[in-house]
C-alpha cells in the first residue's frame, strides 16, 4: 500500500484520468473530492461490498436452477 501525506487543497493523481483532492480536514475526518470519468464507478468501501454481496446473491442457487431448467427446455426443442 502506498501511503502519502497531503494537506488541504493538495491532490493525488491516479493515471491520466483520476484526481483525488483533499477538500477539508476536521478532527479525525477527511473530506475528499474525486474527479474521474463518468464510466468509473466510485463507492464507499462498505457500499461496494454490499453491492458485491447482492450480486453474488442474485446469481445464487435459485437462479442457477432456473437457468438449468431453461437449458433443458432449449435442448428439447
């Protein structure tokens, strides 16, 4: 992990397209701004993990059995 020290209004550049700027520091909280292309999804880590879990549940056993049944129907035709 790369660890950098930045002050308010200083930035970190990631590649050509992503800039992370320190907007404010208040006690133990840091407010950051992220400038990135619209096609790049940006989420807080806990939200990202929730999305991943929901996606995993969406392709769970129930959906797999439905797909298997559909595949059997297609083979019959």
